[in-house]
C-alpha cells in the first residue's frame, strides 16, 4: 500500500444485505477505492453479540463476503477479510476497554435496543469498543457508514482522544463518511423505522440479490399514505420520500426531476417505475453473484487475512509500546 489516506469499514454477517446497507455504506466502500487505501471486514465477532446459529454461521459469513465482492469491492485493490482471522482486533479492543467508561457504553442507542430485544451480554455492551479497535488499529482517516453508526463513531473519536491524551499522540481522529442522500433508508413496511437485516418482516427490505419480480412485489406493497401526489416531504409523506430516495439513487436522476415527472402520475405508476430502476441498478450485482464460487471467496479471504495479519502486527507494535507492553 502507498501513503494514501486509509479507510476502514465493516458489515455484520447477521443476514442478507439490503439496499439500505448498499446505499448507506457500500456505495461509498466502492467509490472510495479510487482515492484511498481501503480495508474492509466481515465483522463476524460483532455478529456474535446477538443470538445466532453456529451451524449456519460459516455459510452466512461466506455469502456476505461474496455479496461484498459482487457489489463492487475489488479485492485486488482493497483488503477484505474476516475480522476473526486477525486477532489484533480483539487485542486492541482489550486495551481500549481499559480507558472506556461503562456509563458511555450503556447510553448507546444500539445497545439499549438490542439488549431489550436479544438480552444483555458483555460483548453487546463492549461492541463499540471492538468497533473502535477495528478503526484505530489501522490509523484510518475515514469510515464510510450509514447514519445509524454516528454514535459509535463519536465514541471511537472520544476513545482515540483519551488514548492520545494518556499515552501520547498515536491515533488520528477518524471522520465519518455518509452519503447526502440515503444515509438512512427506511423500512418499506414502516417508514419511521430504518430498513434492517434483522427485521422479521421480509417485505420491509429489498435484498441486493432479489430478482426483479420480488423487487416489484415489495415496492408495490410499500406503505405510503392516502393522498395521491408524489412529493418529497418527510413530515407528511415519509413512505413516498423513502421511495423517491431509492428511485433517485438507482436511476441517477435528481429527486426534483422525479417529482416533476411523477407528481400526479398516481402511486401505482410511480411505484412500478421506481421498482424498475431499482431492479436495473441491482442487475450487475446479481449477475456477479452468480459468477463467483464459494471456493474463490474462501481463498480470497484467506489471502486477505494473511496480508492483514502482517500489517496489523506492524500497527500494534507502537500501540503496545505506548501502553508499556511488548
Ligand atoms: P442489523 O439489523 O443486524 O443491525 P443492519 O441492517 O443495521 O443489520 P449492519 O451490518 O449493522 O446492518 O450495517 C452495515 C452498514 O450498513 C453500516 O454502515 C450501516 O450504517 C449501514 N446501514 C444499515 N442499515 C441502513 C439503512 N437502513 N440505511 C442506510 N444505511 C444503513
Ligand atoms: N457496527 C457496524 C459494523 C462495524 C463497523 C466497524 C463499521 C464493525 N466495525 C468499523 C465501520 C468501522 C455496523 O454497521 N453495525
């Protein structure tokens, strides 16, 4: 790698990727490859903080890695690996946990939501510390994520500042990168809650590998309102505004031009056109998915882990020295 600025991001193998993940995070994972040295992870250790099935976990991890490649992460240019293959993440998380307050962790919205739903455990509480370790391990400058990760990024920045203050200037303070449109894509069934992998209602999300018929069905059943005019207005028309964002991202057209064209076309016509744009935008991902074999994925991930282990070991040396270890 050169001395270009670095980027890190991760995604949990907690289910199939949806277009919220794609728009909020992956588009930037892909586009940032042009200008940055990018390091991306399937954060399997994070996924273990909620109940999961160990007998399917391996296949889910591989499937997610394949989707990341199909979505446009080029493993000749970017480093991609399973977080659990590089133990330095957990080592640094331990060091950082010694300077993180429990009160701050207990205030994390995601901790409160997930512990209410799935039950408390220490891993879930310290989840953001492991995320801070992922980011700080490589001294990255930028982290492309969706809106829901804002609080975790703030914690990462606090921990980095605290570390630097206590042990010397080791970590740069990383910036959050979120898209202008689509940082928070909402559920198709409830436009007031975010589209999520773990929502039990499958109609709430469009998956990256859904076929055009499935996409049309889900968009048609998307919850809107009883009016008939297409307007971009999150207060009054959250469902339609959500669809407008999706339509805009996948068609490359501005929201204004879509509103102009579909203002009084009726919701039925508008939804069909939006579904077609989404299906067309996702077609290359679906095609690439079919052409990548599981064996290829495993060997690419093994190579990624090997490169990362060496790099992470180099990065850990000054960190260990700063805290008096090593
Ligand atoms: P889970 O439901 O298991 O929490 P998730 O759908 O939130 O999963 P993550 O693996 O936590 O997915 O997130 C992967 C990336 O996608 C993160 O950068 C996250 O901010 C982003 N992301 C997740 N949901 C959305 C959404 N609805 N809109 C925009 N970005 C999102
Ligand atoms: N918590 C993140 C996943 C994640 C991550 C990271 C994102 C784990 N480590 C480091 C960016 C950088 C989420 O999306 N739920």
